[in-house]
């Protein structure tokens, strides 16, 4: 069977999948489908991770599952015939990105979910967009008043989610500690996304994700082994072992491949819109299957966070226009 002719796209970053001539609406539909699948998979990691952390330390869990994810992403590059080797000049920047976007991010992520509920973590992680807006402002880009309003609204929603009550102040030290870890994770991810942009354009999103995921996991692993032993894997029964494997292969490895596929067909703006599915998937799965109680305060707080994030996203898009 002959292949369809491929039209070159000069606006596509190097290393990205080429657009297929005549693909049109079908190409956009497949891009939408890939973005939805990717975000749903990413949201599913929260409740599964919480279960695994009952038997494994947060750092060892985060490092080991990201090693698996890195292998999946490397395999995806080979299957898609992407360029796997990295030029010498790019090694140091990619290691820096790996330290921030994987080593630090996953350390905070694992510690955060070990100390709080999956639903709280998923909602607070939505503030990544607010941190992105703050970073853009620090870099000299003017943020409209709508963006600042969105940031304030988003963090007000976080306060309500943490308080978890509509009638009284109920802040607990454990909830505050977990929230601070989640905010640190959101900031780390925002910095990673911001600094990845020029490398994604030059090298392609998939190679950058694959190498930073794999390198970041290898950098986190020795730190994790200072606090835990590989013998901890013996604590995982078949069910938890499958959960551990799932959270490495699908919510990171397969999800990242889906997102890069969507980016090639839809562009950053439309894919970013689908990121709002992540907390919805995480909260829904946690409440339905993992006994994470869903209160009215947390529902309202989550909606307020999403409103703030959407307003901030709109303001960022306008500032780039």
C-alpha cells in the first residue's frame, strides 16, 4: 500500500511529525482525540499513585516510574524514526531542564501526594498556568489586568480547597504542608515548560520530553536510594505492582506521546485548553473508585481555580498576540 504524499510545514518545529497533505478535518480530529486521551491519562495518575505510596516511599516511587516513562518515550522515538542522539551543545541545557522539570518536579509531586489527597493535588497543580503568567511578567512581558485577576481568583480557589469547608476555618498543618509541596511542583513544571520552548522548536517536543524525563529520573534515583532501598518493591503486591507500572507507562510515557501528537496538529493554544481535563479526571476517579471524599467546598474551590486558570490563559494568549 503506497503512502500518501507529505506536505512540508515550515512553521512546524524540527523533529515534529509532518502534516499530511489533505488531512484537514481528519487531522484536527485525530489531534483533538490524542490531546483528550493524553490529558485523561495524566489525570488518572493521581489516585493510582496514592495507592502505591501506601507501600513505597515517594521519592523511590517517582524516580522509578519516571525511569519506566523515559524508556517508553525513547522507544516511541525509535518507532517514529525520530533522531535519538543529542548534540554535545544541548546536553547541559537538557540536564538543567531535567533537574527542574523532572527531578525537582517529581520530588515535590511524590511528597505532595503522600501528604495530601489526590483531588487536592490535582486542583492545586492547575495553578501551573498562574505561575507561567508570573514568570512571563518577570521576563518582561506585560500581563493584562485580566491575567492578574485570574491569578488572584485561582489562588483564592486553592485556599478554599485547602480549607475544605464552606462554614468555618479548618486549616490543618498536614493540608498546608501538602499544598505547599504541590505549589512547588506547579512552579517547577511552569519553569520547565517556559524554558523548554526554544528547545522544543529546534529539537522537537518528543526528543526534549524523552531525554529530560529519562535524565531527570536517573538524577532523582540516587537521591531516592539514600532514603529507601530497592527492597521496597517487595512491599508491592500484584495489584500495587500493576498500579506502579501503569503510572509509569500510561500517565507519563503514552500521555506525553499523545500530547506531542496533538501539538503537531492543533498547536499549543488548543492543546493547553485540554489541560483543564486533568483535574476533572483526577478528582472524578479519586471520588468514584478510591474513596477520596468529594465535598462541596472542594468542588466549589476547584471550579474557582479553573475559572482563574482559564482567565489567566486567555490573558496570556492575548499578550502573545
